[in-house]
C-alpha cells in the first residue's frame, strides 16, 4: 500500500515545487491517489523527508523543506496523541518500509488503485509514488503487466476481492498474494512483454494527447463496445480520443496470450477460469509445501537464494458452487429474493453470502447479506461461529 502522509501539508502543487532549491529536490516526488490513477490527473508533489534523522538536520541542511513542513505540518502534529508523530513530525504518518523496499533497484514498478470499477494496472517511474488507497507492485517486466491486465486475473480478482458499496475492491491478500501466475516459456514471455508495453504506452499516449481523457472513461466505452452497444455522443468522443478499437484489440491479444501461457483454451467461461485457477493455486501450494517456490522476483523475495524448507499443506480455497452449477436469474422482488436465498442455503447446507451470490446472475454479496440476516431473525437460518450461515 502507498504512503499515508497523515496531512495535506506534505503536498505541493507544480508551481510550489518549482520554488524548491535544486539540492533539496531529492525530497520531492510525484504522487498519485487512487482517484488520479483512474480519473482526471493533476500534477502533484509530496515532500518526503523520510531519511532525515533529526529536526536539527532538517533545519540546517534543508531549510526550504524545513520551513514548508514547519509551517504546514508541525502545527497539527504537535497536538497529535501519538508521541512518535509529535517527535518525528516531518515524516509521514505511515512511511511504509515494505513499499520503499519493493521499489529499491527498479526503474519502474506497477501501480494500481485499491478500489475501482475496473482492475487497472500501469507502470510508474521510480520518482512517482502512490498514496494510501493505491498499491505499488514491485515488478518491472511487461509480461507481468499483461497477466495482471488480462481477463483471467480480472475474473479471479472480482471473485476473491471485496467491494466498497457497488465498487469492487482489489484486496492484496486475496487478489494478488494467492493468485497463481502462469509459468510461460521465454517466447511466451516475449509476446506478453510486448503486449504489456503496447498497452501501457497506448493508454498513456492517448491521455497525454487528451488531458481530460480518463482510464475509467476509456474502459466504460470499451465495455459498451464489447457489449455491442451504440457508441455515440460523449462516448464517441472518448472512443476517438482513446482509440478504443485499438485498446480492445490489445486486450483481446493479451487474453489469448495469457490463456496460452497457462496452456488453457481462450474461450473458457468465468466459472471455468475461476476453478482452474483455484486448482492451480492448490497445486502451487502443494509445491511450496515441498519446498519449491516459483518466485516472481527472486532478487527481492529471496536475495540469498536460500532453499525453502518443506512445510505443511495449505487448506483449499473455497469458491462456492462448482463449475457445473448453473447460475439462475436474480429475482426482482424482495419476497422472491428471500425465497431464492433460502432455497440456495438449503441446497448448500452452510454458506457465506459470497457463495450464495455466486449462484445467481448479477448480484453481489452485499445484497445477499441482509436477506440472510432476515432469515436468521425468522429462525429460518443461523449464523455459525465461522461467520457463515446454515439452515
């Protein structure tokens, strides 16, 4: 997760940043919020004086930085209840050592919003950072960007992640950490790498040419294009500015190449994709239990090249209905919805809201949860110690 500065006093506009003396510019970094990754961007800077050890060092060696932070950050920090924040008032509230470590030695890395309508990944240079609410992923090879941007990872992330209201949330511990990346050949890596670079360059070039063009807007139109809807009005303008036809073609090529890297057909259903990934996750977990780890970035994850000791098997991921379970339409009225949830719970015996939601088309767990609570209040269901519901 990116920086949690703990105050807007660390932020600078472009014009303010220009007044910084040359020898103090090492503390200035471009910073992006999750909103700026997906919506309209503006050039913002942050003062990151993390490595400064004392207030005296800051005042004597970096007077411009000291005065800015003293004026804008110190007044609130001196009243903070946390003694460390009062004592080290020029540092961020959370400076995220892990985030800093994963960027070390890279010329670029992948960034992504935590909460977004779409799963969006792009490269940022090493002088750019993200705020809390967005992720930094310490991978610089374009083939990783292709895999993360492909349909297979999208299906996985939507199934494994949570949501904030109606907006999906990319949860690191559920969406990224257990995701089983493919093991492509060098030729496959080359093709994936090329497509990842093309995707990143295409979006950035079109946004640079049209400053009001956003990734959310581009992918809204892409979604309509794939659904066969008419592209007109404002959408037509976005289509032309973003060259959405080319964007679709790039994603289609990525999806085909990612599927080939797994050795799978390119036309799998979402359920088939999810269950194959879960099976692969189980296989990888068994490998790791025997001491075989497929590092994504061994120089960072295992710099000494140490052998991994064998360990116990992990439990299987639970993804609810099997791939042969047909999804049914979600009823329109609440009484019918309650009846449908009750029937699904009866079939499953015990289930979470997520597991029941996956039995229906176009419904999320947040819609199922209150219905299960109603059934519980009516003594037609019960909440188990594990947090699931049983009939």
